[in-house]
């Protein structure tokens, strides 16, 4: 086999996975007994794997998740009321494909952001687009965008992602501009994308945070009615870890 010209041709065509697979197979004596179809199948499988990994890396980089979290590392033993069966079901990402929402509430330190990022990372692995934003920074970004002409473009970008994570929403009440921002985000994504919101404030108090009864009804009707809910409780996991390290 003329290995080097073949490798050059594969790389020229952008088939880098197949090129690396061909190099690996060429070093394995047992591979010489394989038929042409088997070689081709192995090389195509390597190409698919490499492309899938590149897509994941690109999506994960764009998502800018706060935590390097994954479903496999989630602690179900911590006393915080996390329903293992529900969370594993959410890990399938079917709720994102169905354009449903997820609300994770609970006190500070119980792992809300970590769980949100674990689901975001799994969505990236499932070839879904994800955008992570802390609520305060998201609203600040939109305020700047309103002033420099990027506002519409920002909203368009937020509307196109499969999963939008809004982390640590509340407890500050929204002003008029931020209420309108949230309504625009929710309206653009209704039945077209999923929103994951984490908050220390129980859902039944979100009306107070939004402030305007009319806009609160419009926003929460679109967010809450088709949402999964995870209501966590218990002591801060960070505090428990510190106590364990001190003993």
C-alpha cells in the first residue's frame, strides 16, 4: 500500500480521522488479515468519532459553562432531595429536544449551578447547542447591547441556542428594562428552545422578582407551565466539605 500518498490525500480532503486511523491500523500486524470492507468500516468509524469529538469541543467552548461538570460525577448521596431517576431522565436531553424547560431552586451551596452545568455538558455531548449565562451578567450585557446597537443581534443569538442556562436568578427585583429583556428572551424561545433557570428563590415568589403582574403572568406562563422542577434543600455542600476537611 502506498501509505504516504493516501494519507496526504485523506488530509487534503479533511478526513483527518480516517488518516489517523489508517496510520494506527498500519502499525497493527493483526489488521493485515482484515478484508477491504472491514478496513473501510474501521476508518469510517474513526472519522465519525473524531468529527463527533470536534463538534463536542466546539459546542462546549461556545457554551462557556461555569463548572467542568458531568452527569457521571453527580453526587446522589448528599442529603439535598435530588431525585436520581428524574435527573437521569433529564440526562437523556429529550426535554431539550421537546423544547421544555427546567427550574432548579434551593438554598445557596446545594449544587444548583453544578447540576445545571452537568446537564449543559451532556447536551453538548448530544450535539445540542448550549449557552450559559449568570443572570446578572446576562442583563448587564443586554443593557450594554441596547446602548451600542448590538441588542437585536444578542437576542437573536440567544434565541438560536437549543438550551439557554440562566444561572443564579434573583433575589434582586427586575427593573423595567430587565423585565422587558426577560420577556423578549422567553417569547423568542417559547416552543422553539429550552431554558434552564437556577435560583435561590422558590418559584412561587418569582412574581415578586419580576415586579409587574402583567409581565410576570406573560413570562411565567411561558416558562413554568411546561417545566420540570427540581427543588433542592439541605445544608451547603461547600460548608459540609469544609467541615470534613477540618476534621
